[in-house]
C-alpha cells in the first residue's frame, strides 16, 4: 500500500491519535481531521484515496460528510466507523456510497484489511481506465491508417482520371502555339499576350502532372511487381535520373553500396521512386558544393538503405509533419508535399519502415529498412502472378 493517501476522521482525539500511531508503525501514515467540516477542508487541499470516517461526531455527522465526499470526490473510497452495534448507520452509509463499515471498538488488522481492499479497488479502476484510454487511442490510430489507405486508392484513381484531360490540354496548347507561329498569324493583334497565356497553361499542366505522377506512386496494392533486384544497380539508375540536378548545384553523390548481399526481393519500380524522392529532397535541401551519401547495410534478414545529406536540416516542429500529404516548405512551383507521403506509403507497403534523423544546419538522413525477402501477401504481387512468384521465392 505504498503511497496510499489516507485520511482519518474522528472527534475523539485520543482514539484518533492511537490509531494513527499504530497505522504509522505499520507503514501507513494518515492525515487527521477532528470533524466532518475539517475533513472536507483537508480534502479540498489534498486529494485522498481512502477516508476512514467516524459516523457519530458533533456538528456535521459522518453520513453527511460521506454525501459531500461522494458528490465532490467520487474516486475517494470511504470506510465508516460506526458506534457499538449500530449497524443501521453502516447500512445507510453503504447506500450512500461508502466502501464498507466497521463497528467500534475496532481491531487494527481488520481496519488495515479494509483499507487495503478499498485501495485495491481504486487501483483496479485506474488500470481499467488506462486500458480503455489505450484501446481508444489504438482504435483511433487504426482508423487513421485505414483512412490513409483508402485515401491512397482514391488519390491514385483520381490521378489516373485526370491524366487524360491534362494530356488533351497540353496538346491543344502546343498546337495553338504552333499555329501562332505560322505566317498567316503574323499580323494578329495581341499575339504576344496569347503566347504568354499559352505558356502559362503549359506550366500549369506540368505542375498538375507532377502531382498526379506522385499520387500514382500510391498505386493500388495489386499493381506491385516483385522481382529479385540489385540495390546497387537500382541506386545507379536513380542517381542517373537526378544527376543533372545535382551537377547544377555542384553536389557530389557518393555511393557506399558495394557490399555482399545487396540483392533483395521487392518491387523495383516503386523502390526506384522512393530513391528518386529521397535524392531529390536531399538535392533541394543541400547548398552548392555539398555531399549526398547513399549507403547500404545488411542487418540479418533486413537491408538498411540510407540517404544522407549535408543540407539545411529539418526544424523539430516540422519533423512530425513531413510525412503528411501536401506538407511542403517549398514554393508551389517546386514542391507538391507528396514525395515523403508517397515514399512512406510505398516503404510500408513493401513491409519496411522509414526513419529520419536531422540536425538543423548540419544535414538530414533518411533510412529505409526493408525485409530481404518480401513475403507475398494476398494481392501484393497481383492476382495472376502470386502463385508463380511464390514458387520462385520458395526455389530461391
Ligand atoms: N533531406 C531533406 N532536408 C531538409 N528538409 C527536407 C528533406 N527532405 C524533406 N524535407 C522537408 O520535408 C518537406 C516535405 O517533403 P516532400 O514530401 O518530399 O515534399 P516536397 O519535396 O514536394 O516539398 C519538404 O518540403 C522539406 O521541408
Ligand atoms: Mg520532395
């Protein structure tokens, strides 16, 4: 009963003092009050777990005090001390919410036993409450995850549908530009304005296309393709695609990938997108002359692939938000805020996880951990290929 907060209320000073002393010897040191009124004023200052309360007191009776306690501090348990053979008070007390009652003269062990029971009840209820809170939190998390998953499916669908009209707009704008260049249009008024407007349309389409491309990275599960892939080769390929952007800023990309066991079973297309997203972000964040290191480690049945930069770092308050869809610190022409959202979606879909470490002004490191052999779960490899792939994986 360590840490129990106990209040002993009795108008007979001698009785109260003796009980308090004997309880203290047994490891429970109670607060004391000499009346119902004092009991309530103590409770106002200090919350109590258990109140041992005499029923017969001048002024406010124990039963009255009990009513007040139960109304104001419903979690506090009350043990009543009734006069000799007056069980009627005890019964009335239980009805009013007392935990139990004891008749005077009381036996110390008996009293300690009842205090212990009351305290156990409080702790059980606290645990129940904590468990309920925990369960609610987990449920909310599940709902959030599910919502994200369905958002992904929806987003990929919308992106797909929007790509066609976007292509039409782009083509038509290009066609109009061509016509404007022809001799027959040489003299039309405000030709330059038309040209500028068409350029704006083309730029807008480019931006919308970038968004739909990112969203499509969120493609449905059964679009995944599993293959044996060499991570070094995958990194080479991804680096090649961003190399011009890096060279423009005089950024060197260093590879530390040449280790045995750099082959895994996973989805090459989606992993390539992950690497491109991480590399592009690193290039954006790094000043000219900086470095980006892409490194591979094998840890048991897992591979850890990290992209580390010497860039500006991420402020603490942003660290929790960078994986949210549409969170971006870049200008609308430069960022969509979907890169990391999609990246995390892919990594988790492939059975892995992504971690970030950052020091403001020094740099950032994103690390993805992936299983070497992705289990073929239902739907992941595509309905038609699951069986074949399962066989191949078993053979490997
Ligand atoms: N390597 C990095 N260094 C610093 N900040 C980063 C890095 N990678 C991502 N961020 C931050 O996270 C934000 C979200 O990234 P992302 O989802 O890829 O969207 P976007 O790149 O389109 O802004 C970025 O706008 C940037 O603020
Ligand atoms: Mg990005």
